[in-house]
C-alpha cells in the first residue's frame, strides 16, 4: 500500500473521531443527522494540518449543526447549477458549445462542507464504468467538443491503471484537443502525486490542471513538492478558490494565497462566489465582499496574481465574471475611470473607434486601412 492509500484508508469518516468538537452527546447525535445527509471524510494527512477548532482548514471539512439550518430553504437547493438538466448522458454536463464536464468518480480526498455537489459526493453507485463509457462515447459522437474537464469527485483518486485507460480513450478522439483535470488532491493528499502517476499524465499532453486551494496554510512543503512535480512534467497549473466566510474572506489572506500560488507556478484562475447549495449558507459571503477583495488585489499585487472573480449563475446560466466598477462615466467623447488608488482619469475616445468614421472621406478610409498593425 502506498503512502497516499494509507492516508486515505485512515480517514476520519465518523462523528466520534472528528477533531475539536464538543463532548456533548446531544450535539454529537445531531451531527449524526448531518452525516446522514452529507458524508464526512478527512484523510489523515489533512487532519494533521488542522491546528485548532474553527481554524480555516477545520471550517472546510468538519461538519457543524449549521448545515441543517437551511434544508427547507427555497433558494438553497441540492443542484443549484442545474447540472442534471444539462446531462445528455449520465454524469456528463454539456452546457457550453465546445466543452463538456465528465465526472470520473464521486469520491474526494476530503469532503468539503461547501461542495456544490453535496447531493453526489461520497455516496456509492453514482459514477460507474457504464456512465464513463456513455460519457466518452458522447464526446466521440459530438465533433463540436474540443475540450473536456475531468471532474467528480476527484479524478486523481481513480487508480493509476484506470486513469491511464480513461485518458487513453479520451486522447484517441480526433476532435478532442484539450483535457483538463479539476482536482483538490495536490493540496489535500500530496503523496498521491507519485512518479508513476506523473509518468502516466505526461503521455497525454496538452493536459491542464485546475487545483482547488482556499487558504495559504494548505501550501505545505509536501504540497509545494507535489505541485512542482506536476509543473516539471509540463502541466500548466491553475487554481480555483471558493470565497468562504471565516476562511479567506479578507484581502490579506487572499493576497497571500494568490502570491504563494504564483510562487509555486500555479496561475490564479478563479475565485468563486459560493454556490447556493443546500446546507452551505453559513459559509457564504456577500458579493460585495468579493468585489472589495478584488479591488484590494488589483494594483496591489502582480496582475498575474489576480484571478477572475465569478458567480456560476444559479439555474445553469454559466460563469459570469465580476469586477469592481472602475468606469465612472462613459460618453462618445471620453471615458472617466478610477485606478486602484481611487484617482480619477479621463481617456479621450477616438473618432475612429467603434467603427465610427464621422466626416471621413473615402480617401481617409484608405489611410486608416494603411495604418500599421
């Protein structure tokens, strides 16, 4: 048994083994109700990183009674992104024209309390060899699909041999150009990034990773080494972060995380506004908080360290990028803007902009067309 398999086998999955929870029998009995609705998993590596109750890592994985508070909410539902409606075959989401999301499994190295797929994660029999067969065949049959995101669950919990088989089948599809893997494994079970796994992955370029990180404390020496292995075999690494109350909803924490990611060759890609998932309201922030954080990042750190801030629109509308409003006024003559310090600047509009050629002769049009590109 490899180290990562041992760490996974030693996961906390029962209420009685959770760290830093009250001794109250009544409290623990209520937590059992939470566990029945949404399983628990904290692998032994990640468990060792939790230092105290309510620390940023504890809040991500240890259930609380607050998860029961919004089970009857009309706004917070089990499938907030309406993924099931966009599944032409089981466990494959085809929402955008040229790309699909293919669920490889529904197991994770840790079970995040804020997961948008709480309805699926940790329950048996959802992703099977047959659902994978149907998903891969769907991609093969639809030539408009040029990009697949392998998701779940976590694709990197699939055994090496099976992962090799799936990647081989996908790479055999002529019109499929890009394979992406969405994973939290490098940051929560870094021992999984073995030499054998890297040898498998590097056969299937162009291959991209989007790795889920939420707090600087997750970037331990073990995690940095795991990410370095992936970068060294030529995999471009991006990050995805969920904005979470009490975990990373302040500018300094988020800036430290983004800078630390970039230092480890991981390009910050998305900060997600938390989805409107049943049982997660206690971890959601306001959108204004996210915009404030973006304002504090832009200009105060490298542009490479500034991700997109997005809402995955409820009901299946897709990702919508949000930015602080830096445009004060916009007219045909000028745009008035503010910079990261709040200073105001005027930018004159060109008469030639937006296809406008007011007063231009045919001769001047030829002159414009001769301008260097």
